C-alpha cells in the first residue's frame, strides 16, 4: 500500500519522454538529447536552454553519475516556471558515456529529473536512487525494446519495494 506522500516514479514517466537509443558521444550532448525529449518543452526553446544550462552547471559542481552505470541529471534548484509538474526523462545509451561517476563506470541509464518545487525534487531523487540500487532493475532496463516496457519494469520494482 503506497502512502499518499510516496512518489510513484512510474507515473512521472511517459513513453514520449523515453529514448532507448541515445546517440550522443559526451556528457553535454547527452544532457541536450535528454532535454529535447521533454514533450512539454518541445516548442519552448528558451525553457530548454534554461534547463540545459542549469544541468550543465550542476554537473560542473559535482557529477550526477551515481555509479553502476546510472546517472541522475538534475538541476541544483527546482526550476520554477520551466515545468508545472514533476517529470522524468529516461534515456539509455548502448556503449555508455563517461559521466564522472565515483566508480568510473560509464553511464548507460539516464534519468533526467525536473520538478517545480524543491520538496518534489528531493522526494523524486530519493525514490529514484532507492529504486536504482536494485541490480535486477538496472539489468532489465538495459534490455527493454519499448518505452512502455521500461515503465512497466519500474512499476514492478516500485511494487516490490513497497511490499518490503
């Protein structure tokens, strides 16, 4: 039973915000590719640029590569006015990108987090971090063929986590 305050990551994802074939060769390009995957910002070049700059500044401060081939790009502060609801963009890269993770493993799974408030931002970050500790989920996400499958895997992992 999920409590009312529990963030449900699978509900923050949409098939349109998932790219299973990231093509970029470096960190900044991957960030740009992920930002361009946000349907709500498709026609808002200024908002995309603002978000991309905030993400790049955050990476210069400290990498969001968390290890185990995972990166959780996010801006340091909530970007008020860029989005009116929290969302996650999921991207997968076949070879992996050097992302400055503490274990030096190239990132292959990217979860870009955008939230309108700091409270939401931190809750989503904590929930995502906890979910992605599960090796089975990380391995399964590397194999999916369709965006809907990725969402289903994350929903199953959330169900396993909440039943513990």
